[in-house]
C-alpha cells in the first residue's frame, strides 16, 4: 500500500460513495442528524481526508460530528448483532494492525491487558501469505490454503505461551515459516502444509492467551472482533475453549469483522447521543491509545 496513492483515492471516491449510500437508504443529506468519522489510529493521509470531509459536511449541514477511534469501532461491532453482549466483557481485537486483549467495562471504559510487541496477527498472516506466493490481503487466502494442509507434517511454536503474561509476538512465526520453506520443494503440498502449521500456531496462541485472560479476570463474556476474527479455525477453536470455561463468545458478522462504516457509525452514535461534538479545529492521530478515550456516563473505569 502506498499511503499517498491511498489518500488520493479517498479524495476521488468519498463524496460519490456518500451520495450512493444515501441514495440506497432513500435518504438525503438533510436527513442526517450527526456525522462520525475515523480519526485514528492509522495512516495520517487517509485519516485527514475522512476527517476533513466529515467535519466540513457536518459544519455545512449544521449537525454535530464526532471523531471515532478505529479500534473502538471494532470493539463495539458485535453490538450490531441480535445477541449483543452485555458489559462487562473481555475483548480480543485482532486485525492487520492490532492484536490486543481489552477488559471492557462500558463504552470508553477500557483496560488493555496485553498486546502484540511486534507484528499483529493479521500482519503476520499477510507476510506469511506473501512468502507462500499468495496475493494481498493474504489472510483469507492463507486460511483457504491451510484447509488443504496436513496438520501432522509441521508444528510451529506458540510464541510467548510458555511464560506468564498476556502480550503477543507474531513476527517470529513469519521467520519460522521462511526457514521451514528453505530447502523444501516449492510445490502446492508444501505450501499448504506450511499454511496449516502457521494458522494453527496463530490460532492456538490467541486461544491460550484468551483463556488465560478469562481465568485472570473472571469476566463472563468474550468478544472477538477485527479482520482475523472472521477466521473459521479461530472461531471453532475459541468456541471449544469458551465452552470449557462456561463463557459466552460474541462476534460481529463476517462482513463487519474487516474495516467497515457500520462499526464507526455505531461507535459515533453512542458518543453523539451522549452529547459529544468536535470543534471546528480537528485532528487525526496515527497513534491513539485506546485507554485514553473518555468513558461515557455510567461506564465505570
């Protein structure tokens, strides 16, 4: 991804996209009561485009606007489902840019219990997929290839599970995959077997850490969100682990696991309903600690 090209593409497509969405919903701009936009964390150029359009449009329409934390959007995405979890719960945010375990007491009331010290799980998926010759984004492609792999041929390490704590490290798995491939025939069977071993290592690591966090916090519910949350093997393995702990597991639908406007709209709606509004001078943040967000009234820290 080239950030400058991505930002220019945003400029070209954003207003036509907004008009198309309103038309599909049979609404006009005058029907809009408030505007939410992603203000971080992420690539500053792309964030600036969205923030500038969102804030300017809100000013033109005379409605409030609110800046949304990208990961809060992911965290609250399961609230869009019929079986929305009640607070408090443990959340596993697992995407291309982030892997975090978060104790959630309410909207804005977050405690980060553990996070990746290097590559996020989704980033490790994409990098390993590239080693296997798969196109970007490689996570779904690698998962599909792993379905054809032999689970008994290779076993990759489960990083940082042999020590206490809730932090993650996935960069070494990419190196392990590269070293495993070295000297082996570059054929479809080997690539599928390596994909299977890699996916099982990531999934087992995520499940082990979630189980450890659930045992430490005694929280009764688990939310799994972010792009990697759509992984079938992760969902199946996590379901078995949660059942053993008598914990319920909640996911957004697959379409809401990857980055989407619905989750940003929901998170923004909660803050707009609580009276939040951005001034004319706005900012975006490449880095934005989740714990720095303001908790809404009634959400205990």
